[in-house]
């Protein structure tokens, strides 16, 4: 049995699945009885008293009569070991997952037995439901041929050499295409979009493979210069063949482009569809929060609509922050949302979110995370917090590293707006002085 062990977070959307699963209980109460009922001896990789060395793991994966793999959460060890089994044996590997879970791209296309799992503690009723859902399907799928053996006739010892020659030609064509993509990315910024559209006209209508479709979509996205360019990204994504257009990566880019183009209602609908299909992430919830924020600030026709949009923005940002406290985009947006709502306790919530955002930004700086908005987010958070000591420390870094690295011109207005909410006169005066230091740096 390949599966996680101990209690693990699921990142399931609220209402769709439990927040955590006790995988040890799932093994003991559901998998072991099922495996025994099927006539096998249940063995789990982590049950050795010491760490399982790689050679032992490989031997088990090769020699086992049957390998079951629980794919409910994206566990790296599980995915790796499934790949080993698929490559090493023609049959005898069965994938299982909770019915509400979303698998990563390569695996989502493979036949997977689904089981109900409403309670991650695995009480008796849940264990019985899991056993009933998987037992017969394991029996019927255990003779299924692995993707590796199915895709390459004669694998591993008798592969047709003509197939290798064909594959070499395909790889050469892909390498030539990737050279063209790199050439567009290296072109002057003002000419990139035209060159990207020319490349799409010759290589991408329709694209021969999903990898080409995704490469062209990412290329045109990265060539955007003006606000109107985002419509070109949306247009290309919508024009892809259906089996490409509905892939999660494409849906996310399309929703992002729609959001940047200003169509908040359309973007919210596309993001919600994406979350329903593949699950929530901080990035998706942050994007949706931003669209509701725009509705609240700009597009709401009545005060009631504004308040509703503000509430939805806060809900999205909170959910995104809870999924990953290191994803500072969501937490950095919450303070202004709380202050605009102005309920009892919202100022305390704003202060908590700000401290989380600052801690996440500082961690990302230490790890050299490649995000051009990291520094300006950290700077704005210090002013939102009304902390002149932190702002002074960051101002020294702005002066040392230059305005461009901190996108000073993009955040000056936000900094000035934040200072207006600082009640302490002495702190407010210091913060204004720091803004002037940054302005002339």
C-alpha cells in the first residue's frame, strides 16, 4: 500500500471534504480489512521500524503482486512510487482517492477508484462505506495494464526501433518550436506581442499538442503591455480545442486574463468553475477576492451591492490566507477590507492579517522568492500597520536597492492613504517623513 501516514491536511474546499484525514485510521479500518478480504497480505511501506531505504522500496514495488495507491492528497512520495510501479510491472497497480479530491494533471487522466470520505477521523460508518466502495473495483482493475506498457508497445525489451525514430523527429520539431518561443521572449518589449501573434498564426491554430497550446498561451500572457492586450489572451484561450481549453492551467490563465481586463463578473464565474473542477488555491481565491473588491469599489450600483461584494471579497481572501499563511497576497489585502467593513473586532483582525503578511513577505525575501511585488507588498503592509520603526527599516532598504526594485511610484498613493488611518499623531508624522525620504531616494 502506497499512501501518506499520520494526520494530513487535505486543502479541500469547505463543505466538500474534511480539513484533515487520519491516514493511519484509514489504513487500519478501511484498507487492511479490504485487502485481506481480497486474499492479499496487507503491507504498508512505512511500517518498518527504521527508515525504508530506497533499494527496499524499489524491491517491494517490483515484486508485490498488487500495489494500491491512495492519491487523495498530492503527496510526492506516493506519486513517485506509482511511477516506479507503472514502469516496472505491466499490471497490478490500482489508484484510489476520496470522491471529492482533485489529482495533479498527469494522474487525473488515469482510472481511479473513488470512495466516499466525509469524516477524516474514519469512524466505523465511514470505514464501512470506503470498504464497500473499493472492494469490487480493486478486483476488476488489478489486471489493468499500466500507462507505460500500454503507450509503448514492446516495452521494455522489444520496443520497435521505428517508434524511437518517429519520437526523435517529434522531439526535434518540439525543440525547433521552443527556439521560436525563446526568440519572441528575447525580442524588444514593444514588438513581442506582434511576434507572439505571428507565431500563434503559424503554430497554434489549432495547436498540435497540449504542451504547444500551453506554451503559446503563457507566451501571449507574458507579452501583455496594455490593458486591451488581455483580451487577446482570453480570445486565444477560448479558441483552443475543447480538450485543451478545459484543462485547469488554461482555465486559470483565462480567468486571470479576464480579471486583468476588467470584466469582474465574467472572471468570478470562470474562477468559480475552476475551483469547482480542480479545487481552491490561494492564487485562485486571491484573484476572486480581487474581482469582488473591484465590484465593491467601482462597479456596485447600490450600497447593498457594495456591502455584499465587500463581504465576498473578505471571505475569499480569508479562505486563501487559511490555505497557506505564506501566500501573502491574500493576507495583505485583508486589512483594508476589514477597515472598510468596520465591524466590531475588524481593526484587531486587520492588525493580525498585517502581521501575517509581513512575516510571509520577510520569509519570501529570505528564500529569494522571484516575485516583483514582494517588496512593495512588504512596504505597504508596514504603513498599513502604522509601524514607523518597520517603515524606517524598509526605507533604508529602498534607498540602498533603488526605487525600481520596490516599485515606489506604484505604491506611494497607497502609503499616503494608509497614513491617514494612523491615529497616533507622532507616528503619523514619522510615517509622512519616511514617505518623503522614499520619494526623493
